[in-house]
């Protein structure tokens, strides 16, 4: 295993995850989750969004969250920024990275950002001027890259156009996002190969939603085509509130588990991540879609059959537990 084969995980639960929760998560809980995540080996943490509190009420405490977290030198604390007002707030919070988001499906950009693509790009240019010399790393997300909920499929040519446009204005990292979870692994492999052929030096991140249960397959296809950076959300929660039918991101602990099982390093401590996922479940007060936090990693075995019997009976798969004589 070489450094070239290692992947970077960008944890987005505090942004993409919480933006779609039915209930507001207390600021103190967000800060506690951020601090726990900072100790899992993750190197990039999308901490919040500096967006309109009317558009995303759940993240109205973005500045307080940034002020409250304990920052690790090793981690890039990033935030989604849609416009100059958001950039002002992000600068005041000393973010390490801004994530500038535009949907290439024009209609979704209008629904989500109240802007045409041209208007978003004009905001990006101003934001890049505002952060010039600050040391803040500019990342740009191409949302609805595989399909728009209102316009349908998007073409690779439009994705490449967006990458070229972003790079020409000085955006360094680019995230290609399947906002509504319509991509399939073949298509992902082909698109990633095409992008890296034209832009071999690009810091490319893939962002998948598991809306149709193809999220991990898409991530592996992207990896096989050369991608080494992935967004994912603890527990697999999340989604864009302005995309009808949107569901959760790929689940971080499931993604890390898959990569580790495939012999691919992430630098993330899976056991710690699972502990934080359990904490997330208790903070949210409901189950999350992820698998590994419930089942445990596939290389962990149960100590005794009796424990297994207890867990089978507790999930109600059998009406009667096995008799004590065989437990
Ligand atoms: N942070 C905080 N407040 C903001 C803001 C920002 N980044 N941008 C605008 N506002 C406030 C304005 O101050 C104004 O407040 P007021 O009504 O009290 O005067 C209000 O929001 C409207 O401002 P305007 O510039 O007209 O924005 P808009 O209504 O056209 O909305 C966005 C544009 C981009 C701010 C809004 O659509 C948005 O925040 N979208 C983000 C959606 C999102 O995060 N989706 C999920 C992630 S993909
Ligand atoms: Zn998303």
C-alpha cells in the first residue's frame, strides 16, 4: 500500500447531514460531535454552512459552532459558502477552506441558491477576491453533476465545462457531487477517468448520496478510476432540502469499513468512528441508515453464542430465544 493508494475522507455530517434533519440539533451537541470527529483521524471536516438561516434553519448557528470547536492543527475545517455574505461570515470564523457550491442543473441552482449559474459564478469570483491572501483554500462543488431533479441527466461535457470554469477562476479543489443519487458505477468510473485524463493534477473529491443504494459501489468505481478523496456523512444521514426525494450521503463508517476491507488505507480509526456514530444516533433521537455501526465491522466476532441469541431475540426475528441448554 503506497501513499498514492490512500484515500482522504471529508466528513460532511455536520453540514450535509444536519441540514436535512427534521429537528434543530443543539449547538453544544454539534460542537461535541465535531470535537469527537476531530479525534478519529479524519483530516477534513465540513463543519457547517454560512448560508441564509431562512434557507437552512438547522445551520443558523454556524458562527457559534466555529467559535466553540477545538481545532486540531492536522484538520482542515471547511464550510459551505454560497455568496459574499457567507464569505464575510466564513472569514470572521477563520475557516481553513470554503466550499463554493453551484448546481450545473440550472433549475436546481435556482431552487437551492436563488441564483442562475452565471450569478453563482459571479459570486464565486468576488469570494475568491475576498479570500485572496488569507490562506483559505478554495474548493468548488459541482452539484447535480449526474442528474438534476428538475432537468434530468447532465452530460460529462457540462461537468468538464464546470471544472474548467472553476479552475480558470482559481478554485483549487473540485468536488463532483451526485446530489440526488442517480449515478451508477460504470458511469462514475468513466467520468472520473475522463476528468483525470484532462486534469491529472486536480484535487478531485467525489460526493455520493445513497439514494438508490449505489453509493458505495459508486465510491469504489471512482477509486478504481483514480479518485482518492471522498465526502461522506457519519451514519449516512443528509441530503439537500431543495432536491425533492433527496436522501442521505454515503455513510462514513461504511465507506471506511469498505476501504479497509479492500486493503485501502484511510487513516481513520474505525472503532472510534463507530463510537461517534452511536453518539450521533443518541443526539438525533432516531436510527441512521448506516450499516456498520449496527452490525459491527466484519472482522469482529461475537464472543459467545448466548450474546448472539440475545441480539437475535432482541431484534425480534424469532418469537422464542434458543433454549438455554444450547446457549
Ligand atoms: N448568511 C446569512 N444570511 C444571509 C446569507 C448568508 N450567506 N445570504 C443572504 N442572507 C440573508 C440576507 O441578509 C437577507 O436577510 P434579511 O431577509 O433579514 O434581510 C436574506 O438572507 C435574503 O438575502 P438574499 O441575498 O436576497 O438571498 P436569497 O433569498 O436570494 O437567498 C441564498 C440566496 C444563497 C442566501 C440562499 O438561497 C441560501 O442560503 N441557500 C443555501 C441552500 C443550501 O444550503 N442548500 C443545501 C446545500 S447544497
Ligand atoms: Zn450532498
